[in-house]
């Protein structure tokens, strides 16, 4: 059995405001007019996919420029997250409970590995995870299930013996497509989104999730 977590917006409050601020800042520095509507259009994509979309949308025809903008955005996200980010309520307690129960713990995120390593280190979470699966090793991002399937395989756990924890619709769809049980903790502004009805359990905070919930979900 295993528990697999998303990172941004679920374990850490880095999403979406820090990402949006970083993208606006880097785009402005490069004199690129990236509107809020344009950012909404690319929500859920990996950062290299976002700047790849900008490359096409603005007609740059310059893959190196798009790649460097993605790297600059990541640098800005890391800097802002170190300053403003924090571990969300219930996270440490739940990770400790899973460790005590000897339940394998994985991380499945669309963020690049260098961002993941930096944030997990600064917030003291890295030692909890038996596997860290990132966008760097996936051909497809969420809502494709690849990142979740990779994580389960690396821990030698069958996907249907995993409970996945997510805060986004794309992440939820990815975990369900991997045939996992899914617990969602939506951002308050989107908690009424009917698409979250696909999840097996919905919470306002990880503080209210219990080991009894975990075993009940895997008993279905």
C-alpha cells in the first residue's frame, strides 16, 4: 500500500499565486504581454509547456528563448516560495502517521525536479518520501496518469493499492486514470467545481484525514 501526494497547493501553499506572480514578473521583464486570460488558458500545463505555448502564440519561433523563460520563472518561483511559502495544515501530522504505519509515501508532481528538491529541502519534507516522481521523467503531464504510474512502479506498489492526494482537477483525473483512490483538497475558490465529484473523498484540509479513512478507501 502507498500514499502519493501532489506538491504545489496540497503540501505547500505555492500554488497558484506564487506561480502567477512569477510568470507575470518574468514576462514583464522580457516585455512580453502575458494576460491573466492567457495564463488561465495554460493552467495545469508544465512550465516548459507554458512557455512553449507562448513561443507559438507570440510567433517567436525561438525554442531557446522559451526554454530560458521557463528557467527564469522557476528561479523566481523558488525565490518567492522560500520567502512566502509554508507547509499547509495537517501535512506534517499525516506524513508522520504514514511513516509510523510503514505505509510507502510518494510524491507525484508536474513541477521540475530542481524546484521540487529546493522546496522539499527548505521546508524539511524530503525525508518523508520513498519516491519522488516529477515532470522531468514524463513524456506527458497531468491529466495523463504517467507521473502517478511511475511513482507507484518505483515503490513496487500496484496502482489500485494507492491513495492519491490532489488539489486540482487535472491531478485528480491523472490519479483516477491510474486507477488509484483519490482524495481532493480543492482550493477554496474552486471547491464547488462539480468535476471534483469524480474524487473518492473531498476535504477542506488534510487535517481532517485519518488512517481510518485511508484503510477504508483501500478496502473498497
